[in-house]
C-alpha cells in the first residue's frame, strides 16, 4: 500500500501511517527500532532496497531523508515537504516513509524526522554516501544511538579513516569495518589452533579499500606487532599472512568467494569467505546498539603507524580509548615468559573478533 502526500507535514504523515495500518488490518506497531537513511536521489533506491531486506530480521520504521537542493533563490525560499508512505508488501516487514525536502526545510530536517520516530525505540542513522565529517554533531545524527557511515563510498576512502578517528564518538561505526567481521573471526580461530607467538603480519587488498587498512590496524593494535599493507588487484581483501615462531599462517582469498587457510603442519582448508551484500552488513549493525570499543581502538591506531616496529612490552601507556594493554599478572615477574606472551596475543585477537 502506497500513499503519496504533496506539500505535507509530519502530523499528516503520522495520520497516514495510522490510517494505512488500519486499512491493511495491522493496527498494532511491531517495529523494534527506527532506521533513518540520509541519502540523495541517486542512491535512495539501493539504500532502501538494502534496508527492506534487513528489516526481515529487524522489523523497523524506515525514514528515507532525501534533500533536494533548489537552483534558484525563489525555489530556495519556498519550503516544501513531499512524502511517500509505504505499508504492507511495499515495505517488507516494517513501515517506510520517503521524505523529500525542498527549500529552507533542508536545513531543518531534524524537525521533520523527530515527530516520526517510534516512541521508546532505538534510533539508527545511516549515511550510504556523503556522510558528515562529525556524524554525532550532525542534526540528524544527534537523534540516533548508532550512526553508520561507509568510508568506502567517499572520494578518498583511506583518508576518510583519519577523519573518522578524529571525530569518533561512542556509537559511531562504519560498514568498512563490518565487512571484515568474517576475516577477524577466521583469523582468531586460526590463532586458537596454535601455541605460537605472532611476530609480524601482512594484509593484502585493493589500494582504495579502507577495509584493508582497518584489518591491518586491528591486527597491529591487538597483537602489538608490525603489520605491512600490500596492494593487489582485488576484489576487496585478498590475503592475510602472519609470521609466527611455528611457521606462517596464511588466509588467501583470490576470487571473493572461497578462501584457503594454510597453517604450518596442518592440511590446507577451504573456507567460505564471500563478499557480503549491503543488506547483510546493515542487518549485522542493527544486531548491536551499544558502542563498538574494538572498532574505536583499531580506528585510533592510525594508518600512518602501519609497519612500525611494535612497542616493547610495558613501554608506555596505551593510546586510544578502549585499547586493552598487555599487563603482567599479579605475583608474576616483570620479565614475562614467551608462553604467557603467546597466550595474551592469541586471546586478545579472539576477544576482538567476538566483540
């Protein structure tokens, strides 16, 4: 069921939602959150399609905010709000409201969105493209408990990571980080099978893919080892090589679908590691609405530090919120034995992947 409203208001949109639910026979609201998508006309279709697929797992009210800049002073002075209300089969398992803002109302989008939020329900704000430099201080971003960006869609993806680190606020996350969840889980599982110390690592992938840098920073931050960044033709991440005292551990994915895990002294194993759709990434982010401290720690490690010599154990306080420093247990001599150091590095990686 679709209802088009021209030159409307938030109160009229709310009324259309109530009447629409009665018309299709579902007067009760069964949504668990509000997803606010801030995008442009070009990317609205793909973003809404991904949100509708994710709503099968997380029934939600989806508000798509599309700002339509006016070209002439006369048009800019005429504020107007058009809306399209979708219910039932046209909105998957939730409710969808497409908002098109014209004129001066563009600068007050939060005033339009606020009355349409579900009461007593979490709010997630997602920018598929053109995310603000500081999402938490954006008028729409301030409405959400979680703020989702995608640095891969920016003009300079790797450079965008530095901006994200500088403006990070608990509740921020990025789909470039979400894309490497299977890789982190697989690497942590591989380290759980050996009792060796990791001495260095190399992460290989596309030159413009920020997920490669994030994975490298995660390894460097958690294992306290030097990590190199290598470039390949892709697609996406292609390989991770970790040098250990027991031999190399290699996770190689040349075809964006099937990867091979190689551990010294064990037979090679094929593992499913396909590239995921945007709908799967959004669904994963909607499963947790608390701050992601592991993402914050990896992000603040800094791209410029990749490849540096690892800091000596106990050689200074950790920098960056959420980072877990290696500490000497009470009653143990300061010169920790190699076996204990191996266990600490391995458990840190395992904890990070499952966070």
